[in-house]
């Protein structure tokens, strides 16, 4: 086997692990909601935790962003973009609810 084919196999294995984790973290909340056996707050908590873990899985397995020195610039860029989007969304909601309260 050539080193190139071994790298390709490792990369495919990396993507398959990411896909399996993402699929599991998607199907688990759907199953909990469909089953309906838990209290509403427990289901919401589990769904929120699965969503946060899935964000980490997508960063790690599909975007190849980890805590290594060379990838930290990409992580900083993504976190800054998320911060700007959160500020814009929260500011918009603040203005809309303030206007709704004044109507």
C-alpha cells in the first residue's frame, strides 16, 4: 500500500466516524420527542446538549478545526463570526420586543 492510499483510508474513516456521531446526535433528540416518555424540560435539556455536542463534532470531523496552533486562527474567525451574529440577532430581538411593548 502506498502512503497516499493509507492517508485516504484514514480520512474516509475520519469522515465516517463524524457521520456516525452526527447521525446519532440527530436521531437521539428525534427519538426522545417521538417517544414522549420524559418531561418537557428533560427533553429540551437533552436536545440542547445534543445540539452543542453536534456543533463540536462538525467542527472537529468535517471542518477539521481543533485546538492545534495552526488551526487556532480558523477557530478564532469562526468564534468572532458567531459573536457578531449573536449580537445582531439579540439586538434585533431587543428592538422588536421594545417596539412591540410600545404599541
